[in-house]
C-alpha cells in the first residue's frame, strides 16, 4: 500500500508534458464537475459545445488564476481552432506548452490540478484495489463509468475520481457476477504545492441474486475485508 501511495505521488510530480493530459482532458472533461464550497461552477455533461475551452476557462476561474483564464480566452481557439479536429491532441500539447512558457516555465495551479485529470494518476489506486479483490474473486473490468469532481475550498483542493467496475465469470463474459464503484480522493493544500492525503474508498458490491449463496457470501466477505484494509491506510 505504501508503495502504491509513493507511485501516486511520483506520478503527480512528473512534468506535465510527461503525462497524457492532452489525451485525457478531451475525453474526461465531459465527465468532470468543478465545485467551490459545494457549489457547482462547471458540469461537463451540461456542455453542448466548446467543451474543452469551457472546462479550462472554468478551472482557471475557479482556482483564481485570472492570467490563465485570459490566456485561455484569447489563445485557445487561435491554437486549437475547431475542437472537433482530429489533431486536437497535438494542438493541446502546443497550447499547454505556450501556457507553461507564459508562466515562466513554472507550473501554475491550473496545470498542477490538470495533472490529476488523466488515467496515469489513478493507476496506483487501481492496482491497490486489484490486489485486494482479484486474487480471491477473479479479475474485474471497466464498466464505462468514470467521473471526476474537482472541489475547491478555502484551504484545500481535492480531486476525486470515481470508477465503476464489473466482474464476469471466465466462461460467460456476458454475465455480470457483481459490480462496484471505487473512489480515489487526492487532497492538496490550497496552492497544490504537495499532496496532503490520498484515500481509496470502495462501495458495497451489487451482486447477481442468482449466484449461489456461498459465492455471494464470499464476495461480501472479500469486500468487507478490503474496506477494512483501505480504512486503516
């Protein structure tokens, strides 16, 4: 567990250009919510157009980085043009590079938080949960549910990832034995200078009622044990 926590920190501390931000922002912005003291300032599901532009602008505004917000306002569409372009990833690399240059090659708060909006940052938590569940119940797979909440408060910023997983028997992949959600909550100080805490949570599984009773009991027992381990870390 300590090793996975260390992996999370080392991943976040990587330079932004070494993380797949330009790949994951376009696909995760739709599933992201930004909140300030429980008040929603951005919800990707409500965006009908200019999704990436609105997400980056709202994030900079929420974090209080007026200079970044202005940069997005005046430079984003000049660099990216149509958001539907096939080379969005390449253009986003260019955009983030220019943003980084504008900051005098110093990582600003917006970029620090964007480093949490990518798949690599959740890998450590995923491996941890795999280690608690899979050896006893078999492998699980992504069920397509992935949401992100960025929460901003007076003295803290949190990024919460939630993923939904399903488990199917090896001889019938169309059947679902059980499904569950897990969360990774990463807490920063208000300037995101460092990770204060990282916590994994796992929900109770939804189990197929047609499974034999011993199998259902085993699933519940494994999840109870996993929950206990996570609570003690």
